């Protein structure tokens, strides 16, 4: 094997190592993105439910459905 072929072989191995590292990094980033997207979707659902609950609470309050707090009997 000539010196040039040896250098090319080393360069090829270096490139293969870099590609493997990049593929691993891409997989990890993709997994993390998926997990964050899943969490974001869940948080969006939670916020939506809280908004609905708040809206219903405000509607009930404006219609006088909430019990008026009375003073306890000992006052």
C-alpha cells in the first residue's frame, strides 16, 4: 500500500467515524424533539382545559350560580 493510499484510507475512516457520530447525534436530537413535542401537546391540552374551566366558572359567576358566602352563625 502506498503512502497516498494509506492517507486516503485514514481519511475514509475519519469520515466514517464522523458520519457515525452525526447519525447518532441526529437520532438523539430526533428522540428529544419527539419527547418535547409530546410534552408540548399535553401542555396545550391542559391549558385548553383550564381555559374552558375558567370560562365556565366566569359564566356561572356572571349568572349568579355561585353561592354567596354567608357569615358563619357565630357572628
